[in-house]
């Protein structure tokens, strides 16, 4: 296949978007469907191959990235500290589960394998306030590419940070573009600047949008990058790029939705010289069954510069 994702005509034809539908109709039709976004974080350009609708849902385990950054940068853990995952762990009256027992696990492994029990134990000392402060530094309370922030708790409903760490709190629903920007902020060097993200079609950015600076320390940047790389090579996103062609770093998130699931995968690539970030939201199915295979389709339907 020839072509370059930065050529708008190409991407439109590739994904079958004719541009003929009114925006409101496009958005109505996209609701309840898979949403995929990508950005080039040198130019700030954002692509909307599935349309302009932007979901705001609970982010699930994507928030382990925020928790890990807070844990490292607040000095509450270090990369060599391990916790034991036996598959079930009780926090007060609530039981936290992992599908398989992960055994003795450190923070990089816990990100890569998305270990709920590592994070339930490690974040006992992490306050909701400290978690949300890191989330704000990572842009989860700020507009992105002309879209207002999704719900961000001003007066958090829950005192324990656990449901925020696991991305299950009902008052914290960042939009999918903010989650894509989170991946971009992990990708760039600590202290580096990310340009204002914007769509090529639509330049009506919200006034308050400013370039963002990576808030990570050298160590939290190292831990989050390594965890996301492990996720894409051996962990929960390992089926995204089995031959490692794009050299992706990724994080998955699955949340219950009624008696079903909805899921996310976010990431960036190539790991050694990051240039693009992406986010895929699947309105039904777990990340393994739905978000990861769907993201794989989009990522491999074009050539990336
Ligand atoms: Zn576990």
C-alpha cells in the first residue's frame, strides 16, 4: 500500500469518510461505535478517521499510568519494590481481583500485565488528592483538540484513591482525546513540550488550550515507558503488533458497562523515537477481545511516516 497518514485525502479515502455528512449526523451515527484517533506530536495534528464523536467514559486501567507516575514522583514506591498478587485481595469490604495470580510483581510488570492487586496495595498510601493532582498535570482536566475536558472531580466523591486508580469512579471520565494525549505525554522526554493538539479540519481551539509540558520525572518516565512497552510485547496489548513492526508502547483498560464491558487501548510508537500516539475506544467487549484487535486493524491499514 502506498500513501502517508499525514495526507488528509488519503486517510479520508482509506477510512471511507466522504465528508458529505453533516457533523451532527456523523456524530449521531458514531455514538455507540468504535472510535479511533491518532496524533502526530511534532505537528500536533489529530486524525479522526472514525468521525468527530469523542466518547467520555470511565477509563479503567489506563489510570494505572497516572497512579504509577504519582507513586514514583511522590516517593511512595520505587521500581524495585514488589508486592504479591495471589489473584484476590481485600481492601476493607471490597475484593479486588486479577484474572490470574501474577505472583511477586514490580511496578513495570504491574503496568504491563495490568495487575489490579499490585495497585490496590501500592496505592494504599496514595491520597485521592495526590492522584488527581497528577491526573491534572497529565491534562485529564484540560480541553484537548477543541473538546472540553470530560468529568473531573472537583470535590471527589470517594476518599480512598482506589476507584480513581482503577478508573472506575463515576465522577472521573476523561474524553478519548485526553487519553490519547496522556500517551503522548508519557512518550515525550521529561520536561519536553507537546504542541497544542488540533484537527486539520477544525481549528476552533478552545481559548485556554496551551502546549503541555511533560510533568514526569526521569524515573517515572522510565517506569511508565517500560511498563507500556512490556504491555505491547508480552502483556495485555501483546496482540496489537505481534511481529513488532511499529514498535508500540501501549496500555489497555476494560470497564464493566451494564452486564457487558467497554474497553480502551492507548499507545505511542515507535518506542525509540516516538512520533505518533493513538487511542481506540470500543463500546462493547474487553480490551483483549475488542479494543486491541480493532486498534490493530486501524494501525495496520496505512503506512506511517
Ligand atoms: Zn495481579
